[in-house]
């Protein structure tokens, strides 16, 4: 069992070596926990040996279904932020790229995510009531006509490259959604949209079709993965340094001030 996936991890290292110059979020390799029906098998990169090594098996912290792709702290591994997946991840090239997508979330967590999250009222209210799944379960009005029309206008403004219309669209969305839903939308656009942005940079370099999932109705939070990536591309076009400063990127995505001039 310990040796079973080491060849796959060698392929992951090769992919990482080819793509790690794309963004500092890919600068290092993070722990990977493979989940089966019984336990997590934790592997971590040993820089001196230049390979992943099996660390240990530990109980599942929660039920983890087949096909899960996530990044979260593993208490049994000292609270280390880790990529948590099921072994089928290794059956396609896209699966290896997905691991790097989850590494981006590990980078966000280690660098700025917690400091940004604590400033969100939606996160504070969720914490007060013990809702630790709010990032997945927040009751967002995806099927509202006002939201659908507003977000379509926003996406069109991005496609047109019209900064005034982009800010107008954000203002309309914030007015309709209110504080908590708008914060939730921006959080997903920033967190998942940025990981999608890096993922598609990797795919472009490798000649793999980009991931555009989320733009078809009925909408779910995956809409914000796609919309967030497009917004990040737009903001990068206005200020190329934006994607290297994730707090600055987040605050720019939150901004709706129509009188704000370009920096």
C-alpha cells in the first residue's frame, strides 16, 4: 500500500516542475491525502529525497465520497493544510492538474485566506452559529431572475472589456444581493476563481483544453469559479501585478465604487 502510488507521485512532481514558474502559488508541493472507505493515507514531499513519501494512515475526519477534490487541514497531521482526494485522481492527466488546483488553495490558506475571511460579515455570522460549512452550503439565490440577469450583464461587460460597465454591474449585484450574499459571491470568485485561473494557465501551457465549467444553467457556486476567473483575467489586464498580490486582488474584486479611478 505504501508503495502503490509512488509512481503517480513521481508524475505529479514532473508536472509540478514543468509548471511551477506560472505563479508563486505553485512554488511548493503540499501534502496529499488519499481517501478510501476506511482511512486517509497521507503522503508528503521530502525535498532532500526529492520525492513523495508515505507518512501514515489515519482515520477519516468525516465521510469522504469517491471523487472528492478538496484542500483542508488534517488534524491527524498536525493541522497541516493538505490536498485531499480519492485515488481515482491519478487516472487522467486532468486529475494531476486538479491536484495543483488544490495546491493553490493550500497556498491561499497559508498566505492570506484566514485574514481575509475574518473580515467578512457572512463568515463571522456563520462562525457565531457554528456553521463551518457555509462556504459550500450558503443559501445563495442562484435561480433569482434579478441575479441571473445581473450576472449575465457582468459577464458581458468583462467580455467587452468595459471597466465602467463592469463596476456598474458589480454595483447592481451588490444592491440586489445585500451584504452577505455579495460577500459570499466575491469570496467564491476570489478563492475558486483564482484557483481556476492558475489551473487554466497550466492547461494552456500543456496544450490541454481550458476548464470553462459553471457557465451553464441551472447555476451553482461553480458559476463563480468561471466568473471569478474571467474577472481576474480582466483585472490582470488593468494591473498585471494584481495576480501576485492576493489580498489586493480580493479587495479589488470587492470594490463597487463607481468613482474609483484606475491605479
